[in-house]
C-alpha cells in the first residue's frame, strides 16, 4: 500500500502561522509478515524410513515479498516451534528451499520445521519466524 502524505506546518512561537509544506512524501506501508504454514502431518514410516517431502500449505506473505528458508530438525516427536528462537533445533545444512525432502534411512522419530526470513527491502527490515505447523516423522520397528 502506498500513502501520500502532505504535511501542514504550524509555527507556534512567536506568532501562530500555518501553511502547507512545499513537498509531499510517499510512504510505503508494507503488509505484516506472515511466515507461512507447512502441511501438518504425522508421517508413519518403518525403520529405516523414507519420509515424504515437506512443503508449504500456505506460502509466506507480506514484508518485502522476498523470503529465504532454512530447515531444522529435532529428534523425537516434539511441539512445533514458535517465535524465532532456534534453541534446541539442529540446522540442516543446504536445506534452504521452500520445500524439503528428508533423506532415506531415518532410524529414529524426528520433527522437522522451517524458519522463514522476510528479507529487507523497500524500507522493510529483515525479520525471521517459524512457519506454523511442522512435520513429525514417527519411525517404528
């Protein structure tokens, strides 16, 4: 959204004078960042497992409109992360696309999640947050 602002200047001292400023300024008001939502699923696989590909149900939106992705995992079936802290999560090297295909051979249950960064641009600062939902891989016998 673009908003044009025209400023009315009032001088209060020593006398009250007012008039319109000689220039207008265009102000960009970006949409709030939504970090997207993964297709939530508990995927049941036999050991050694071949988990299904993970992807976004609803893509990120808002901010500058440009996003980067970093996938993480945590062993076990844990709650999906919220906020932007990566504490307790292990980065998956090279997993930086908007989808992730976990490798074959999974021997233990694992939870996968994606941290999305809305990159800076058009006056918007960069910000990061977890996509809502996560994928839990339940590995049995």
